[in-house]
C-alpha cells in the first residue's frame, strides 16, 4: 500500500471523504494501540496513514470553503437586490 495521490481522492464525494477520514483515523488509532501494547506492526504505516488523512482533510476543507464562498456570494447578491 503506497502513498496514494490526490487523483483517487478527488473522485470521492463529500460523504465518501468523511467515511474515508473516519476509517483512516481508526487505522491510526489501531496502529497507536499496537505500538502501546508492543504488538508487531509496520512502522511505515504511520506515515502512510497520516499522509492519507492529511490529503483527505485538505480536500474536504477546500470543498467546504468553496461551498461557503458560493453561499456567502449568493446571500450578498440577495442583500444587494433588496437594497
């Protein structure tokens, strides 16, 4: 499992992004738990999971900012029309 690019992530919907974030956070939790209980784990999986989580959160945040901008622009247009 290599570090995936943004190409795979861009194709996901916002709901799928949220689900992937939850799954990736669970993977990180499990890895931390394995480390704390001295079970065997592959240390490079930390880096892969953290990178994937950052990519997912960045994509979701940028999409939400775009939606927020569109909403605020629409509200501003409605206010200008009323005045």
